[in-house]
C-alpha cells in the first residue's frame, strides 16, 4: 500500500496544488489572491497533463532507424502550450478588470465591493423608479 502511494507521488503533488488553488479562489476575499489561486490551479492541471504523456522508457517522438522504440506522446504537450497562452490571456484580462474595479470602488476586497454595489443598486432602483414614473406621466400627456 505504501509503495502504491509513494509510487504515485506526482499525483499527490497535483492534488495538493489543485486544492491550494481551489481554496484560494473560494476562501480569499482579495481579488488578486483569487487570481493567484486560479493560476496555481491551472498550473496543477498543466503538470498533470504533461506527466500523463510520459511513457516509461520512452524517448522524444523523433523517427529512429530502429523499430519498436516507444516514444512519449507529444499531443498533451501541444495542448498545454495552447492552454498556457489562454491562461496568460485570462490572467491579463482578470487583472485589467481588477484595475477597473479598483478605480470604480476604491478597493479590491470582494465583501466591500458587494456591500458598495448593493448600496448603489438600491439608489439606482429608486432613481429608476422616479425616472419611470416621470416618463409614464409624459407619455400620458400630463
């Protein structure tokens, strides 16, 4: 049993990294820390996919003169390169949104932003109801 657990240590590393990233995304109130947690989670997924491409005794997927030599699967590596580009792009967009949120609310703490948006939402709804009642009076010709 111990050999099975120690023999698959890389899976334990991926699970640990995934849980750290997931915990950061769920538990942290700071938006930057949430983005860091998302990046840790994505890195764990990248490592997992790259590790499953490795074949025991495999070599690089280059044609050799000898037949029957196993080679590593190159497809996961190509897919992960694309996923890394998407990850960097997602992080850049998220950071740009956080900058915009900071300019609007003056904070990047999620709970404070939610409180401020609820307060402004109530003010907007009273202003909207006043606007709607005045426009309905204008449509009636009063």
